[in-house]
C-alpha cells in the first residue's frame, strides 16, 4: 500500500507588524468535547489524516514522515507496530471491540453492585455494615475482599476515609487491584491519610508487577500506575530510595503509551522525543506521532503542543485553531502555559488567519470535526 509521505521544513514564524492581536480568546459558548475526527483508516487508503493533520506536516527537513497506519503496520487500533495482514487487522479490530464491550459491561456491573450496597447501607444504617467488617477498628479476619472493598468505597464516599483506608488495605492484601490503586492515590495526594509519595510509589509498583494483559478489566489501573511511577522516576522522591532516573521513566511511559494507549503517557513520550530526553534521540517525527495519538483522545496538552508544531511548520490556521481549542478544554493547571503559547502564536499571525482559526476552533469544539 502506498503511504502518503510529506517532507516538511520546520520554520520559525516571522512576526507580523500591526494588525489586531487576539490574545487569550476562549470559546465558552461551544461544546468543549473534542472527538477524534477527519480520520481515514481504510486498508486501501493512501496514507491517513487524523484530526486533519498529515504527519508530514510536522516533519523535519529531509525526513520522510509516515503515520502509524501506513504499510499495514497497524496492530491494536493503530497504536502498536505488529505487521498484520488485511484479514488479521479486521479480526484484531473486532476482538478489540469485543474486549472493550466486555470491559464496559463488567464496569457497569461493578458500579451497579456498589450502588446497591450504598443504597442498602442508607436504608439499614452504616453501622450495621461497619460491625460486619470491623472489630475494634480492625477488619475482621476472613472477611470477603470484595465486600470489604465495597465497604471501603462506601466509607470513602461518606467521608470516613480512615475506615476506607483500612478497608482498602485489607482488600489490597487479598489481591483486589482496585483497592491497591485507591490506596496509592490516597497516599499520593494526602487524601484521608498523610501524604507519602514513597508509600504511593510502592503501591503503584505492586500494581504494575501484576500480570495484567492489555484489554483486561484491570488494564486502566496498570496504565495509570505506570504513568504515576514514571512521574516519580523523572524527578525522584526526596528522602527515599527512589532517585531520578529519566531512562527508567521513559520505559514506563513507553509501556503505558504503546501497550495500554494511555494518552498522558503518549503525551509525555511526545515531549521526550521533542527534547531528546529519557535516553531517546530527538525526533520531530516520533514526537508528532505520539502527540497526535494523545490529541485524538482529547488530551489538551498534546493538542496545544501539536498545534504549535503545525504553526511553526507553516500550517498557521490549523495550528492556531488547535491551540485555541486546547485552551478552551484545558484544566486550570494547564491553562497558563497553553494560553501563553496561543497568545504568542496569535501575535505572529495575520488578522485573516486569526479570524479563520477562531472559526475553525469553533467547528472543532462544537461539531467535533476539523475537516476543511
């Protein structure tokens, strides 16, 4: 299959003199939900454009840039690189759909069961269930791990986080991976317990050491734990045996990005390839690939960074539009740096391009499409 490849030279934009500077423009009136759009993934399609962007649009000078979907190299939803025949790709896609349907059914069942437990607790009184689980503040031996995990959830929701922590700890020791994850998150944020990053690190590490296959019902716990561990390893944990190890951090991010398709990990891999960090060689092509995959999933940071790359490569309107859409849907923590990036790009663009970009951003946010 012929792949659409584009050679692009990344050029710095020239500052425009005069004209209206539209800085920090947001689109609160539009729906902030951004879907994967403008994608062509057919077996016989020549190349692919995801969110309206060919990967060649952000390639470096002399690079032949190919998408992850070219040459039949798609494994699991275009994000692994296992050569597959056309029939195998179809079967893989069907299997993936079935796995996700099963996962959703299981998660619904768990929520339903927990909901019943909460409702019954409200009717019969929380202390009745408390007495069945605790004996003088300690979880009774031989208690059912799932029932204790359910109690922990109920206690947490009702504000009894000390009891929740004890219940989660018991359930975690009995193999409930969800309980281990909840404990890790509580220690990582100091939620109901004293913050202890090293304790959180150890709980996250227990999760990733378990044999959880991609596509299983517990994959989200492993995926999140890998990203958390990578974050700790990037900087280390003061006063603990965990020292900064960027290469190990990159390996955890890569595992989460490639095996579990975690958008945060894909974004981090994109940044590492942009800067040549974590033992990888700097590559705009590889950075663009990972940023694109994360942007498809609605990751605001990836959308903004990818938009900036497009802007610098000469795709002014689309780059501005992506940065503007990303600013609208970004979390409060990400808004300052995205706004700064967007304002600088707007100041460099001509008035006509700015107006067109704002209209396209409205289309992205309101209609879920970036087609031109």
